C-alpha cells in the first residue's frame, strides 16, 4: 500500500485534468454556436461587436487552456505510470 501512496497525487491530478478537458470539449460547441449566431444576426452595433470579440477571445483562451490541460494530463499519466 505504501508503494501506491506516492502515485496518488499525480494520478488524482491527471484524472482532474482529464475531467477539465471533457468539460472544455463540451463548452467549445456552445461558444462556437453563440459566435455564429451573433455573426448571423447582422446587427453590427457596438454591443454585437463587443460580444463577438469576447466570444472569439474566449474561444482562443479555451483552446490555450485545453492545450495546457492536455499536456498536464499526458505528463501526469506518464508520472503515475
């Protein structure tokens, strides 16, 4: 049992990063759908442009976080064995 204790933290962190990846995979279509709906609305006022900018930057941020979580998941899975 003491052999497994030293792998508990990396394994737990790997599982949590995998759960984060799945959560982000569910958010991406929602954000993309909202961005497409905002573009198709054709009301190019200041509020719509700000919404589109926030959604586009949010998607970029999501993909950056997704990449970091993917690296963390792979690395921690390797450490945990």
